[in-house]
């Protein structure tokens, strides 16, 4: 795997490992609690959304088909065990995608099939950078949500 891709994969692998460690000890109430703020999401929702997004953008970069129900990601109610199992399965799948991405030119352009024929076109490199930044954004939200849950009155 090229150095840039390997570095991105290493960072994602570390983040998802830390995410498993965060989720595993939490009970169902903590996993599914939503902060009392408009448009906030539970840890379960943020994890499912992060998994769906990362898988989709890697699939787009690989020109591989994908199935995703983004709206359903925002309706989940899960147990810690189910979420940990989903994360572990996802990391294994994502590792396979990253192995295949090594054969993809980062400058190659890929059509976002969600938008039809007028959809945006992104380079494979952009897709992978987006996976890293989007995952980091939600990783921070997940940590904050856990902290807010613990601090609630």
C-alpha cells in the first residue's frame, strides 16, 4: 500500500479501535441518548452514520456498488454489543477496501451515483480524504456526546 494510503488507513484503524473501546463499556441508555440540543444525535446514530458514509465514499473511489439507507442511520436504537460487532465487521471490510484502493490512481475521477447523471465528480484522493475528515468530525461528536451523557443532571 502506498505511504499516503497506509497513513490514512493507520489513522482510521486507530480511530475505530478507540471507538470500540469507547462504545463497549456503555449501556444501552448511554448509546442511544441524544443531547438536549436541536439536531443532535446519539452515539448509536453517529456510529452508524460514520460507518455508512465511510463505506460509501470508499466504494465510490473504487467504482464499486454500494447500498446505503442514510435516513435509516438516523433512526437506529442499538445495544452496545450490536454496535461493537458492527464496528468490528466494518473495520475488516474497510481494510479490504483500502487494500483495493492501492490499485486506484488518487487523481482518477469518480461520479457520485447518488445524484444521478448530474451528480458531482470527485477524485479517489478526495473521497479518501473525506472519509478521514468525516470520521474525525463524528469521532469528536461521539466523545462529546459520551461526556455530556455522563455530566447530565
